[in-house]
C-alpha cells in the first residue's frame, strides 16, 4: 500500500499539520504501508525532521513571497494552485507510479487542487478543521470538537464522502497512548506547570507567559517546551537558565511525560488541545491564530479549558491572575481535568479509528 502525504510547514504555517500527519504516517507504517511525503520548501520547515523520523520526502521548490505578510503563503497557493498541483503530479509520476491513498493537509488547497490530483490516486483524503471551503475527496478528517461539529461539512463535501468528525478520531502519538496508562490522579493542587505554544510560537506567547510565572509567590516547577523552529528559542533558553525552577526543553520526544507530570498547562489551541484533554490535564488557553478560536471557545464552554482569548489582548498580569486563582481553588482545577477527560473516548481513540477507516476504504 503506497500512501503519500501532501503537507507543508513553516514559521508562518506552523508545525501542527506536519506533526499530525507524522502521527498518522507512523500508524500506517505499522500496517506495512509505504509512506512518502511531498512538501514545499519554506523558511522554518520540518522537512529534515520528517526525514529524521525515517520517511522519504520529495521537495517542491521554494517560492518567493514577502516575509512581512503573514498571509503571503496562503495567498500564493490561492493564486498558484495549478503550479502546485502540476509539480505534485510530476513528482508522483517520477517517483511513485501507483498511489493507493493520497492525504492532503493544507489550508491553502481546496476542491480545485484536489480534483486535479484525484486521477493520480485510488483514494483521496483531506485533513481539515476550518470548514471554510469545498473539498473533492473520499474521506475527510476533522478531529476537533465544535458545538455543531457533525454539520460543519454538510455542504462542503459530497454525500459519498466518508466523514471522520470529532475528537474520537484525534491523531495521538503512541507516547500519549502509553502515557495514559501511567496517568496519575489529579488532586487540583498546582506544583508543576507545563508551557507550550506550538512549534513556532509566532506571537511570542512563551516569553509573555514566563514573565507572568516569575511573579508567582509559590516556587512552582515550570517546564517550558519550544519547537526547533521557534525563532526565540535562545532567548527562552537564557530566561529559563536564570530561574532555578524553570526548565527548558526543545523539540522533545517526551511531551506526554511532561504533560503527565504537570498539574496545569498553559498553551495555544489546536492539536495540543486534544493531547491535554486525553491526559485530563487542566489548561489555560491563549488563541494564537484565527483557526483556533472556534475550537477553543467550544472546549471552554464545555468546561475543559480556561480561554483567555486572542493573544493580542492577553497580558502577563492576566495570566498570573488566572494561575493564582487556580492555585486558590483546587476544586476548579480538578473540575477542569474531569471535563477535559470526558471530551475524548479513550477506547475508540486507542483503537486507531482513522487507520481502520483508511484500510476499509481500500478493501
């Protein structure tokens, strides 16, 4: 079975798309699938990281865009999707003559791109969570939970499309599945905080949060996690070295362990939301991108996180006040944990339902 992923990463795109595709790729590899990635070269991409994880990557050439415009990458794809799909088709014809399952995870691509790619594969799958454009695919995966999650793609995909919707289809690395069995009971008391704002943290929420946590009177242990693509990682490392209770971690392979040890997490929305919920980790969420707003708001309304809102409105004082309030009210922390863990059905997630669906589609 030949499976190909079309996914990008960069300082602007972030690393979440690649990370969730890597998770699925590793699960499919256990089913003896031959895995390849097609990625466009961008500043701060994870192409070498994908290779380091043992997968073949076929590169699409770097494009010339303005680094001053954060949306320049997505504008390029909207205007040049034909170039992208032609270059992708060329790589498939040159390197992979028969594709069984093609998986695309990209906010810049839509039904136009997908319809041109479909003749090159037996089955096409789209991973999305925006629900803001139409898709031409056999399978659609949106692992997020919204108040109307079962209806979001009703008019965006055909009636024949198999929709895998909600956190029961969340893509979790094996380290989280294993960590769940070591998951400890949470008392609500806070002795350990983990801080993680994704692989790139473009709005510099990590430093803002650290400036808040140094104001805490309690000597709480703080594990600070950054990605290798974080432009300010040296500044963050230096900050942590100046405080005995702050510990710096870069591009970790033990995120689940750090989350299991923590009593509270402070971080962004997105994929990490489900890692925290799966382990029952109470969290304070700061929205760092528009596409995180709907999910974070829904999870907050469910009572599974505290939503501080968009990053540009959040101050260090607001963060420290929120943490201090949780320190004073352990019952509130415990309730956050209970609500979080109720959002994810462990038995279903642990059975790798996305892989099952892919295998069924190929029968």
